[in-house]
């Protein structure tokens, strides 16, 4: 790799590569989790609160939350996002299919909630983190809509 360089230049180049590699990974050599890259619990709390508040304020989605206790809902969603993102939380809420059974959530209601989530994520996290989280959440749609 550095064979065309003088020994001193090879040493400097190798040191530079080591220094740059150190910048690319967090201490301990482990890659940062999505949870860490998102900003941890403060950001997850903010995103969940904004998203739920937005769908509660929207007459097109408000129906989905009739008779639902909002503080525990926010707490459960926060824990679930934390776990999905690789954070230290424990999710002890109901499985998605059971939690949404009988609510008859429509595709439209689900899509509007995702739009609210995207808007909040756009304000608080990078594009990479937003897309990574949305990919983790996407499979849940089949356990939420129309069950």
C-alpha cells in the first residue's frame, strides 16, 4: 500500500490512517448503535411525544386513540423504539397484534402517523438514522392495520 513511499512517509501515512480509523468508531472499537446515533432517550422521547401529539390533534387520526391512556402509550412506544434502536430499555408492553386488535386502524390512519413520525424525525435526527428506524418499524404495519 505504501511501498512507493520513503520509510518516514510510510510511517506518517500509517499513523494518519490509524488516527482516521479512530475517528470512525466510538471508544472500545464498537460501532455506535442507532440509539446512540439518534441521541438516546432525550431524542426518542421528543420524537414520540411530538408524533403522538400530532396524531391526537389531527381529526383524521384522532379516532385511533379513543379510550387509550396516552401517557402509558407514549411510555410504551418510547421503550419500544429504544429497544429497536439498540438502546438499554426493556419493552414490557403488549405485542403489536394484541395491542391493536379491534381498533380497526386503516391504512390511511397508519400512513398519517408515519408521516407525523417522519416530520418529527426530520427535526431531530439525520437522514440515515431516520431511514434506519423506519425500516425497523415498517414490518409492524401488518400487526397494526385492520386487526
